[in-house]
């Protein structure tokens, strides 16, 4: 299969649908509380938080950026691990990285059922105030908000230009 272009509406819609369904399913399962996509975005995003980034290469080259505000990261981290994880500890980075990793693995499977083959990277984690990676101009992206009783969070899907980054399809 040739590499798919995220600027194509059908490809972006398929990817977005997989991300929404996967996020709702994985976070609901992990946290034990309903997690829902919010069409209009969510309030309470911004300020201090933790970001987990996973890159994908294959039929589509793209990145998933998980942004957890501080309070959401604390509540979700404690629920995920079953014990208190201090926000300022290195363990918080591990927890957010693992949350992103679990979601990323689910998305690889969901995309595979759609006939799209991708491989994922290890997570990159950042913590700070209003942390949001800048993307090159012309890169297709979509920001999605999610709500749960453990806090709101956002996910950003961002394409890449594989011919400029040296990415290869899996198995190549």
C-alpha cells in the first residue's frame, strides 16, 4: 500500500475516528470512569501539565500528542497505578508515558483493522506550563478534547512529511 496523505479528508477521518474510539475505550477501561470525546473542545486545558508524544511511521506518518493538565495527570496517575504518584516526581513522567503507550498500542491495532499499517515509537514526555509542541507549517493536524470525572485532557493528531524525515514503511 502506498503511503497515505493526511491532507486527504477520508484518511484524516479514518485516523480521527480510530483515535476517538480508542481513547474513549482505553481511558474508560484504565480509569474505570466514562471518558468521552467533546466535539466542541473542553475547558480547563492549559496551565501546568504533562505531555506524552508518540510518533508513528508506516502507511501514515503522524504523531499523537496527549496533553494532561496537572490535576488530570494526578487523578489519572493515581487511578492507573493504584497508589499516589507525586506530580513533581519522575514517576509521573513514567505514568503518562505508559498511558500514552497503552493508547498507542490500541491505535496500531485499530488502524490495522482499517488496512493501515504503522509502527509506533517510544513516548517522549514533557512537563511544564502551557506545553505544546510547535508543528511545521502546512502539517495537517486536529485537536480533540476529552472529558472524564478524573479530569479533562486533549489529544492532538499531527501529520508529518515522511519524505523529509527519512521515515520508512515497516518492513522496508
